C-alpha cells in the first residue's frame, strides 16, 4: 500500500524537496560516505541473484557477520526499502541487514522489465520470499533469520511466519497490515470524519460510495482512498515529504533513471491489492511458533494501531510483545529509526539469543 500512497501523491510531494541536481549530488556523496562499511568482519554486497527464474536485486550489509541476520520485506507492494540506507545505517552495527527488491520493484524491475515474467502477483512474491530466505541462509551460513516486514510486506510476513517458522528466529511487523475479512471499517470511517470536518464533501462522498466492503473495491478505488488518507492527515503527509521522498531523492544507490523506475514499479504493483482484500488473518490462524513482535506507529491512520493490537492480543506465541513508536504514523520505523533500533535491541535480540 505504500506504493499506492506514493504514486497517488508524488506530484505534490516531490517539488518541495528536489532542489538542484548539484545539491542532490552533494547529499548523495555524503550519504555514500556515511554508508561505507570498513570493519574487518563487515559485509557489503549488492548484486542480482537468480530468484524465481529472473534476476532479483539483493543487498546484504552489516559491520559484523556474526550479528543476527535481519531479512526485510518491503511495503507497497513495489516500494523498495533500499532508499532508507542512510537513515538506518546505525542498525548495521547490530544486525546484518538484507534488503530485497521484490519482483516488479526497483532495481529488479529495471533489470527484468515490466512485461512477461516480471509481472508481480501475490503468490509469486510469496514463493520468491521463501527462495530469498533460503538464499540468505546459505550465503551467510545461518539456520534462521529475523523476518522484519513493514506495511504491505507484513501481508507476506504473517503467512511466512505462520507457515515456515522453522526458517525464522522471530517475526517483527511494523506498519502492521491486518486483514479482517472486511469486518473492520474503522480506518475508512476515521477518514470520512476527517474529510467532513475539513468540509471536503466531494471527497467524502467518493469514500462513502465505495462502501465498507473492501472486497468489492477496484485497484483505482484503493489508490483513491490511499491518496485521501495521506493528504487528510498532516503527520502522514509530512512524513511522506521529509522521510520517504527525501530518502528516495538523496539515495546514493539510485540514479535519476532509477527514480522513474521506482514509481513505475509501484504503479505496476497496484494490481496485487484487490486480490488480497478477502484475506482474514484471524481465520488463517493466530498461533505462531516463534517470537512475535509488532512495533507500530502510535498515530498510524493507514494501518491503525488499534486493529494491529486487537490481532496481537489474540496471538499465541512462545514470546510476544507489542510496542508503540511515538510521534509516528505510517513509515514508523523509518521516521524514527532510533526508536525502532532500541526496540530491536531490548526486545527482539534478547528473545533470539536467550
């Protein structure tokens, strides 16, 4: 869903932060310097790996190969986490971070193109996530990895953690997306209240006409709702500009051409959303045979903390914990990477190391 949000509002977001190309280049050089790994036992690999019959981009970075391995599942779908490298650099002192551009996303899309075998689907990406997990285990010589999923990546993450717990030492969800079989309409109702309070009757009517059953919405309706959710909430909109767009614009890993590829991938990935609308996480099962954590933005209007907490309360796991990241909506772990790292070190790492 992050991809839909960005694509729907990109025109309004990019203009205030782009500046000159010279300033962009200066920031890229500084970020590249920040991201250097020089420790003797460090690792810094970015390359294409054959996954699912196509070349897919995988990054492995960390200051000590003996640290726990953290495999990220990005949101969107189609919104690569590789843009946040400079913001999350301190994480690499304590964890080996694996970032993967999924099928139809970022550098993977740039390599394979948008047609034919590159076209994403939920089942394909789910299968590829398993294949990436196996690749990382073999490449780094570890039995299990920490599975960290954000936003739409948590839709894959819950299913992987539930069904393949033997591959993962813990599950960590942030911007946790919970599907309730269309039984929960609280986020849409909150959006309607904001729109009506702001006197935006036309937008409110558009949302009202969609109805509460997300299973009937088209990809275009999902995109429209996402755009209104972002633009009606000041914290989310500000985070989009200062965190997401700035990270993309100043990323030393992305050329100007790849910026366009980034948005192309998000548009392509919209097709996945309607097919997941009927998912029901309670029906799929609330038992997880691994440590289970949710670290959520306390003011997230997109994937609400209330719904995430309701699901968490029903989870059965050997260890579980729920924590709020303060002064954060969606993109909580990237808005406050320091808070997220503290939670990883004080809650997750003890659970997997004993």
